[in-house]
C-alpha cells in the first residue's frame, strides 16, 4: 500500500510540472516569443494540451475566463495541492502505521 501512495504522489507531482509547462508555453505563444509554426513547438504544445485539457475543460465550464484571464490552471494546481496534502497528512499516516 505504501508503494501505491508513493506512486500516486509522484504522478500528481509530475502532472503539476506538466501543467506548469503548459502555462509557461501558452504565455510564450501569447506574447509571440515562440512561434507555433515551428514543428517542435507545435508538437510540444499538442502533447501538453492533450495531457491537461481533460482536467481543465470541466473547470472552464464552471469558471469561464474572466477578462481574458483563464484561472482554470490555478484552480487545478490548488486541487492537486489539496489532494497531495490529503494523502500525506490524512491517509498516509494510517497506511504507514498499519505496516509497522
């Protein structure tokens, strides 16, 4: 059970990094720092969007962009943080205690 909890925490942490990379890439594209006509940039953008859109889409339905600002990645980061803290502080001690 400890391995499962550790795996879940690692997956959440990796997803957090993917979400941050998506945010930074979208800013770079919006400010014309990088161009999506570049094939490598286009592929990276597509991969990151395919990884993040399934979780961002429901949040965007509830909270649409306000004045052009999309708060859905921030909300998803807060949800990931909440789930991590829930696992570490509330679920983890009981699981680790049972294995002693």
